[in-house]
C-alpha cells in the first residue's frame, strides 16, 4: 500500500493495478491501470514502493516507475554474480536502501539509493549459511536497524 492506495501486481496482464480508497464512500474504488506504456511485466516477481515503484524481474533486472511511467534506472557497481534466483525486493520511503532477496543463493543484496541520479549503487550482500530451506521473505525495521529473513522453518534477524 502507499498513501490511500493499494497496488497489485498482475504480470499475466502486464500491469500494476491501483485501487484508491474513497473516504467519502468508505471503500476502495475500482482498479485503475498504473503502468501507462507497453512495458513487459510478464517476468516480474515482486515490487516495492517508496514513492516510486521498483519492479523486480526474475532475471534480476529492476525497473523503476514514477507516476505510471517507466524511468531510466541503473544499478551502479553491480557485482559480477548479481542474482541467481531473485524473488523479493524491499524498500520504503524511510529506507535509504533497496534490498533484493536471492533465495536459492541464501543471500540479500543491498543497494544504496542515489538521490542525485535516482539510480542505486551496490553496497553489500548478506549471506545466510546453514539455512533450513530457501529464503522466502524480507522485512527491514528502520527504527531498530534490523533485517528479518523468513525461511520455511526459521525467522532470522540481522543487525544492519
């Protein structure tokens, strides 16, 4: 969700749907198409919002959208072995970083947001050895500076 809106990813229809809460009617309005061009979202795995929308493709590419339009977006200083199985992207308006979970490699890659260019810069990765099953989800608590990683049987906690 973002502000008074809920966004839903629909890769089969190449769209991110936006539902706006109508306070005077105490309900959400009907679906509105967010992406306003012919961008292919069919291989999109996940997305995150911080005012812009970042869509993570299964190849590891990240697309950035603002006001429905695709923006130029680059990952600077990317590692040679970028992603094997990117499944989750995480950020929000309070974070200065974007995190991407590489499930099968048991790691999370960290990218610092460059406020001057609108791009990101690869900064580090967090490796999780001896994990029971694949990594499933990620949450970052800005206030405590903690990252939480969910596996099928564990909840891992990392100090950032």
